[in-house]
C-alpha cells in the first residue's frame, strides 16, 4: 500500500513539472505569450546628418531605395526647394519600408524651415506630397550679461563664455559702432548687458536672435547706453539715454572687431618692404584674409581697382570734404565700382595682402579737404548724433525707462560666478 502511494505521488510530481515546462516554453512562431500576435517589422526610421560632398540623390542611394522611389522623391522635392542648396551637417530623417519604398522623408533646411515629404497612395507609381514647412517657434526677451577678461579679451569670446553666439556679438558691435572701436578700445574688466529677442523652436533648438532692444557697455569706466526706439514712420534707430542718436557720421573702424592696429598714422615711418622712411597716411589693421571691410560713412565710390603698392583699393567720397581709402584688399565688394553709392556699413571689400605688404592687413586712410588726417583722432572728435525729434521725446522717455529697468533687473551670470 505504501509503495502504491509513493508511485502515485511521483506521477503527480512529474505531471506538475511537465506543466511548468510547457508554460515556460516559447509560444508558437507568430504568437506571443498571453495570446498576442507578433507583427513582423516592415519599416525602419533612420536619422543622420548630411555628409560632406554628397547630393540628395546619392544620399538616398546609400539607403538602398528603389530607383524609381528615389527619382520620384528627388523630383518632388526639387519643385519646392533648390536641391543644390542641400548642406552638409544638416539633419534628415528617413522613414522607409524594408522593401526599399519611402514612407516619409524630412530634411532640416535651416533653423526655421523643414522640407517634409509624405507618401501618397497611387495606382502603382510612387508619388509624394512635399511641403516646405515653417517650424513653430516662441520669442522671449532675454537679458544677457558678459565681461571682458584677460582670457576672453574680445566681444566674441566674452559672449561665447556667456553661452551666446557670434551673431549677437555682431549685433552689439553694430549698436555701438559709432562709439567704440571693438578692435582696440576694449579693456579687461569692461562689462556689458543687453536685452535681445531670442527665438526657440518647440523642440528646444535655438532659432535665432531678433533685434537688440537695449544695451549697456561699461568701457574703462565710461558708461554707454543704447535704446532701440521705433518712430511713427516705422523706422527703428538706437539712441543714448539723453535721446541722441548713436549713429555717427563715421564708424569707429572699417572692421567689425578682432583685428588690432599694427601701424599708426605717422608723418615719418620706415616702410617694411621698401625699407626707407616716408609718411604713413593711415592706420594698418592686422586682420585675417577675407574679413569684411565696410564703408565708415555713406558716400560715392571714386576709385575701385588696382593702385600700385596699395594693391586692390577702394576710395570713397563723403560729405563735408572727407574721403576714405581701403588698401591691400583681396577682393572688391560686389557692385563697388566708380560712381556707385554706398551706405554706412556696406561691405566694400575683403582684407587681403595685395600690393607692397608683408602679410594680410587693411590700410585705412582718411582725407579731409584733400589732406590726410589721423583717422583715430578724427573719429574721436566727431560731434554727437542728432537728438530725437521733439514730437517723439515723451514716447522715447517711456520706452527708455522701461528698457533700463528691465536691464537692471536682469540676473548677472558672469562666467566665474
């Protein structure tokens, strides 16, 4: 009896073990545990950056698309966008079927636009809907602070340390271009703060700067302020706190910033190539080849071409008897020819090393009533800008007080704090 009982218990144990093994085994192919049906993957999504030296057609070919699919895709996009402007480093997304057909394709044209392609159902032939979509973005007024240090001696470096981009440095340099020579006037310990419109896409990606609304720069103890004010005619300009225009007859420098004066105005200087002493009727700025050179004031081009030891040269005639010279250019700006009119800040050429030089630089000369004068000294003696119109003073005062209050309340976030 005991023996039969043991045999019965053993049989129950074996049956239980078999049931457990059956429960832990993989379900039949195509059926998941719990009775769910597995669906085989029929597509994949690829995200990458456009490589260098490639075309859109060759890029699609690398992803093993069917020939007619790629051709239809390229043709559709070409109707909405110049495919020669596809740039290396831009992001794209390809949603493709495993059989080589395309479901969707997105290409990021720039920070504001995206080329979106979606498959459209047709009878046999591939066809796509193509849209050049504007990416949604939000705009906020942002206070930015910075400081010039020994390890960040330029405006570009100081703004980079504050987490901003070179475009903002260019904008701030333009605001104070009549007050500061950002090539030579900056000093360690200078501070600045500004309010700027800053756009951000919905995905958190930076989407560009709007105008600088107000700015303050403290240069070696001197406080400079700028308020952007739009008059009733819709024209926006920058004014100091007293309502005087920051636009001067001359810019402080024909170069934005970064270069430095390597040779000053002199009545007697030994020429580095000719090796004899003669007058140096201007200022030499060391600057990288190709850097843009701008007109210091509005005027008319009186010469644009080759001028002996000066190499490629542009000469402008301005009001009140002034003329400015830009020598040793690597290239003359588009549209710059004798008789052409230029506005203050227009590009007249690019820094180069043409003529009698030892390296790339800009020679900038200034004449008053036919005689050369020291540009640095002449710029320093220029009168202040015109005051704002009487009819706009009350509106300007309200705008000034609001912007300066916003500047003062902004957080200070210097790099080492």
